[in-house]
């Protein structure tokens, strides 16, 4: 994601409660640096009721039971806070020992290029993390000397996966006699019906990641794998005025003009978008699977469901955010032990049974039918090579560039052509910096 939620990346989920857990356990890999450390400082930004928050809190309990005398300091952080300040923090003595961080060239790739992350290649092989992740998921774990994902050394380990889907209010669909759309044309007809009944169809957060993921999903409706590789992995030059991004920008603007997207959503954050959907104020929300577990817990007054973006074979998605170990970590061995626990079958099953998408779970251990569907949909996308990553990954600082671009489309201050010109400039500058 860029939410990465996100996604939150997920996106900006800041509801984790600070923990200071005295861990009871000793262990650790004493062949690794920091084996004798007595404190593990851990940062992540998942809400305590989210699937990841639930699973990782259980992992902390497991860690403390196996590491007597080690204190776990979980520090409360927000997605945007880490997104904007990671370089400065990891260059200082205030760096945590392990943290959740967004994957992609502009984030984990940039930090690896700057020497701020620990090379986990040997540890991943020794502990079997590499074998637990399929090749598609490993794309985001490896970065070359230029910080480009897909090859090179391993700098992060995900224990969950994610993808963008469409959440919908079944009660509102039923009220207006609407069926789940299977094509983009059917989707627009559904939204036309809501507009005709004076209902704004889409909950959108234009101030953060959600809006740009809608534009990207529209572009992907005209794209193939070769285009994604060109855009994300720099295989060939990308024409920003070509049929993919032009269609995405033009159609996004049309959706605003038709009333599918409210003009005031330019200032709405991801959190407020999600809350508005849980309150039943909008019938549809296009965002990541990271919301799923939270919606299971928080939506009480209506029936809801999900479907994949209609007609698309490619979808924004990837591994989840990465566990990274800062180069300045003082407890690397403990950090490796914690990552290992998050990959255990019982933690993976807990994640899956609470609405997450585990990377190494036995599907037989997932008991809830709805959660099974979530995981099976991801496996379908992943198995068909349908993960297209996220639009802000290609260049450092690109997240903010795309936020500003879609805000301009929402509030009418920029034309689609102006936005495409605006977002091409930093993309091309990054290619020039890389000598491509």
C-alpha cells in the first residue's frame, strides 16, 4: 500500500495503546548481534482491534513468555508519523529495534539504499522465512543497491498480505434493488442509481492514500503486467499521457463531476473515511483489506460485504507492510526472534481468523467463512499474478505528489492533463537519479 495503509496502509490507524510489557523469556539467537539485550523497542501502527494488532499483541505475549527478563517497549506511532520521519529517526540514536514500515522503492527501498536497514538475507534463509513467502510476495522484501524492489538483498519480512477491494453496504444495495457489479459499466450504473436517489456513492479519503488508489485501480483496468513492470520496476519508459494513466485521471475526474465522489472529500483522511462507512453514511468504499477485521468488529447496524474492483485482472496489493530491523537496532537477535513468532502457525491462524490475510497459514485453521473468502480472494489474485503494488511506490516522496494530484481533481483546481504532467516530473527525475 501505500497506506500503504494503507493501506494505515494500511492507512493512518493510530489507535494502538502503549504497552510496556515485561517479557518473561530468555532465548534468542545468541549468535546474532544484541543477543544479551534486555529491552526490545517495537513500533507499529496497527489498531488494537485490527487483525494485525490482535495477532501482534499475541506475538508480544508469546515473546515475553519465551524471553524472561526482557522488557518489550511498544511505542505508539501513526502511519503518517513514521512515513514522514523514518529517515531522520533511523539516522539517530532513537531508532527502535524493530518496526513496521511501508514496502516499495520509495520507502523500504530508499532506506535500504541509505544503509539504514539491516540485511536480513542470511536470517531469512536460516529461519525459513524465504520459503514461507511465494515469489510474488518476496518482490517487496528484496531491494538492489539502487533501492529497487524485486531483487538483491532481503531487508524486510511481511507476515500478512493485503489488497484493495470494494466494501459495500448490503442493506443500501437491497434498498435500491442493486446487485453486485461484475464489470466497470455495471459499477457505474450502480453509482448512477445512488446519485439519482441523492446518495453520494463513495466514501473517499482525498487527504491520504485512498483516493490515489481509486485512480490507480481505474488505470489498471486498461493495463497489463508489462505496464505494471514498466511503472513499478522501470523495465521501460512509461507514457503518462498513454491509455492507462490518462484513463485513470480522466475517469476519476468524471466520477467527481457525476457526484460519485464528494468534492469535500479532498480534505478527508483515511480514518474519517472508514468511520463514515461504518456509520452507514456511504454505500461503497474502495480501500484495502486492512480494514476488514476492524469492520467485522465495528459495523453492527447493517450487513456488509466485499467484491473485487469490477472487471479488473490487476489490483493494488502486495505483501503487507514489512518488519524491518534498523541498522542501529541494539537488539537485533531479539528482533529476529519476534519476527519468527509472527510467522508461527498459531499467530498466522489468529491473524486469518480476525480478518487479516496471513502469508503462511493453514487455510484449514481459518474457521470463519467470511475470513476464508477474504483469504481465498487474495490467493486467487496472487495466484494469477494480479498484484500490481501501489501507485506511490516508484519514487521517493511520490505519496505526497499523488495526494496533491488527486486532491486537485476532487476540488477542481487541476485538470487531468495538469495532474498527469505534475506526477510525471518527479517520476522522471527519480529515473534520472538512477541513471535510467
